C-alpha cells in the first residue's frame, strides 16, 4: 500500500497546486506545457540512471500506449478547460470524478476480477460519495451566479459530458492497460514517452498561438511537473505491487475516493470554500468507503 499512499499524496499535491494556480490567475495552458518539461526531465533522469530495472527497448504495446497517452493527457486537459468555461468548474470537475467507473468496469468485465462483499460495498460507497459531493447546481463560468446544469436545449452537453467521462476514464485506465499488455521493465520509458509526447503537442499549440509567455506560469508549471510524474508512475507501481495485483478495482476506488476527500478538506480549510451538509455526508461516506476497501 506504500506506493498507493504516495500516489494519493502526489495527486493531492497536484490538486493543491492547480487550485493555487487558478486563484492566482496563472495561464493554465502555459502551466500545463511547463509541467511536461519537468515531468519529462525527471523521467529521463530516472530512466537513464536505473538501467538495472529499466530499458530503452520499446515493444509494440508500449509504443502504441505511449502514443495514445501522449494524445489523451493534453486532450483531457483541453476538454476539461472548455467545460469549465462553458459550464463552470464545479459541474465539469464533478463529472470528471465519475471517470472512476471506466477502470472499475474494465477490471470487472475484461480482467475478470471478483469482488468480495466489503470490496463491492466500498466501491459502491465511493460512487455514492461522488454523487453527494457533486454540486446540485453549478456556477456559470466567469461569475458566481447559480445556473441549472446542462439544460435539455444545450445539445453540446449531450456529447460533452459523456466524452469528458470517457476521456478522463481512459486516462485513469491507461496505467492498467500498460500493466496488462506491456513489459513491466518498460514502465519508466512508457511514463517518459507519455509526458514527452504530451509536452510536444502542448508546446506546439502554445507557440502556434503566438501568445506571450508568463514567467510565473512557466515556473509554476515546472513545479507541478514533479508530482505529476510521480502520480502516474506510482499508480503503475501500485497496480504491480504483489498485495494489489488482480485488485485494480480496489486501487482505483481508493485512489479516487481518498483524493477527493483530501481535495474537499483542503478547499474547506485552506481556501475557506463552503461545505454543505450534503458535501459533509459525502466526505464521511468516502472515508467509510476507503476504510472498507482497505479491509478488503
């Protein structure tokens, strides 16, 4: 569980840094591009110094998964940013959390993992917690007024929210796909390739836009890249750990539920974001779900 614990902490650190960037108005696209620079650099350093457990040989599964990840990672970001501008951060972010369903369904339907009663209750509890934490109403992007989420006449919502859930779910699932189909000794190369490829695509878009680079956004992105690299690497190691092999549904449920609880508590304690009674109940249910999954 040590890898999973540190993966959760790395993900939580990313949430803190992203929230701080939002409150300070940093250029999110430049932050993303700079984050890929550090993530790639950290990965290449580890890859070139860990030749005993790493390899530069690329198998076909690693190659194709790396190329797919290089597109998925930035695509998830841009899709999320579009949704935040149109529907507000709360609604877009809450739907993205439900992406947990994709890797869990893959574990059950494709990998044939079986659930004990505590495991099933824990995963069900995680979904209940997400439903309780999801805002009933969402702020419009750009102001604090309340609006009904995704009115029926908004045809874009009919494709946007399923696409958002699917893309984020595939990002979550990608580590398990690698562990299932690719050689384990290529995991460093896989992570490095995803961040390097994502960085190339992101910087190509930034430079093509001709925008002026904000030095503070660049520096913030360079800091963000460190936990971003380790969150991806550590979730792969968690799925490979002997105690958790064959239990990827548990790994993803604990990772998601614990991350959401920490993010909500930080928002309430650090940024004084209000928590409704529904939100507090959601946090309690999420904690109970994590406890059940750890017992399992």
